[in-house]
C-alpha cells in the first residue's frame, strides 16, 4: 500500500484511533448520467455493504442531467428508501461537476465517492473505512487491473499518468479514479477549490492530508456504455495537464528559444558560405523550410498560450459551478442503519 503524508498518531504504535461508530455518519456520493440500466443493481449492492457497517448512512445520487429515466428512478428510490438522497442538476454538467455538487451537499463525517456503473466494487468500501480507522483522511482505491478495456485505452491511460506525473506540481497517484473515501476535513478542503476546470484526481491530491492507496481489481462496466470517447479523453488529459502545470507554456518558450538559436547559427553559416563560395543557388528551398517551420512553431505556441487564456476566461467569469433542479437532501442522515 502506498502512503503519503504523515500518519497522525503514528508514534510507533499501531493502535487504531478510536472512533465512536454509532455517531459516525457516512454518505456515499454517486454521480449518474444515463445509468438507468445499472441503478437498481448498484443501489442493492451499495446498500448491502452499508447495512453491514455500524454507521448512520446515506446514499446521495447526483443526476447529471440524464436524458433517460435515471431521474425518475432516483426520485422513486428516494420515496421508497429513507437512506436515499437525490440531487438533480439543471442539465448535464459533466462528471467532475456532478461529483462536486455531491461533495457540496454531503454533510457527513465520512464521504465515499463511487461511480454508478459498478466498475468500482462497493464491496471495497469496508477496506477504505479501515484506512480511515488507521488515521488517513483520503483513502483511494488504486486499480491493479482494468477489465473490459482495450489495450489501447490502457496504454494511453498509462502514458497519460506518466506525463501528468512528470509535468505537474502535485504528484497525482496513477491508476486512480475517483473511487475514494474522504473525511470531513478533506471534503471541506475540496469544497474550497471552486475552479471551473476541475480535474478531480488532481484536486483530491492537492488538498493533501494523510492519504492511503488501497489496491483493487477494476471490473468491467456492468451495463450501459461509457460516456467517454477518445476526443473526450484527450480533452480530459489536456485539462489534467493545464490545471496542474504550466509546463506547456515553458515548452513554448524553450521551443522558441531553441529554434531562434538554430536560426541564428544557420544565419552565420549562410554568411560564411556566401563569403567563401558566393551565392550559388537562390536558396528558395531552405527559405521555405525555415519559414514553414517557424510559422508552425509560432502557431503552436500561440495555441498553447490560447489553451491557458481560454481557461482563464472561463474562470474569470466566475459562474456558479452548477445549478440544481431538485434537492432532496437532508442535512445529515437522520436515519439509523436498521440492525
Ligand atoms: N457521469 C456523470 N456525468 C457525465 C458523464 C458521466 O455524472 O457527464 C458519471 C457516470 O454516470 C458514472 C461516472 O460518471 O457514474 C463515470 O462515468 P463513465 O463510466 O462513463 O466513465 P469511465 O468509467 O469510463 O471513466
Ligand atoms: Mg465507468
């Protein structure tokens, strides 16, 4: 298990910090977008796991503007089961924001974030809680395998984690999704980060606090289809890099510098060449090559700057992250686990 941050109360003793389980509250946050096929299976599995725990608990579903019957199913579920709380966003805002909306409304001691599609096995929750009992504030599940995903997806994901690890200021753990447990103070910290471009894995790492990885085997999607395609993944990767690193801007600077140095050296060579041998050929091909090369380089550098300027534009507007259509959340889970 990978650990980071100081472990509170770990002065050589391995005793667990005592928690008053009966008064501890737990909320499982589930962002859901067009997940009608899996919702019932998910709720059954999550409830089964939570019922076995000694805490007071709640499952907070965030309907991220689904176009299928996810919304009505969730409201029905809330009618039937007092453990269910539902938030509905006014439209589809994307997973990162749906998740943030859930975190904004989860007022419990512990919050667990899990995907709706059952790729994150709810049965791992007790292990995440063990991590909390050892004194960690953020306990994240780390994938050992990714079932049901093509080698290309796995290869690109791995390359992405390596790249982000190299360029960003915070060390984002690899093969980690959003499936994790957060203590209240970690949740309160995450809530303070209100940026529009939300790379949650980075945000969770940025807040710090003692963090622990719990390895697991990732299942394939139970039903339904992934909401990701390669264009979205590419943009997600861009988000990850630009939110936590200014390395691409530096790359533009140094790329420009290198090409300027090269041009300078080439210029000197041309002068000497002309002085020694005279102007043998008009030099059209080399001129064209250099012009095209520099033109391309400049456009690319402007594009890189543009990526950042565009993001600044989005942040400067200061819009709310999301708008709510429905809010069926009690401030704290008033319900006690039926024993
Ligand atoms: N999701 C969401 N809003 C979106 C896209 C996805 O709330 O716009 C939810 C989705 O319902 C699921 C989770 O985010 O619970 C992960 O989505 P998905 O399984 O499509 O992503 P993947 O597992 O392929 O990374
Ligand atoms: Mg999934």
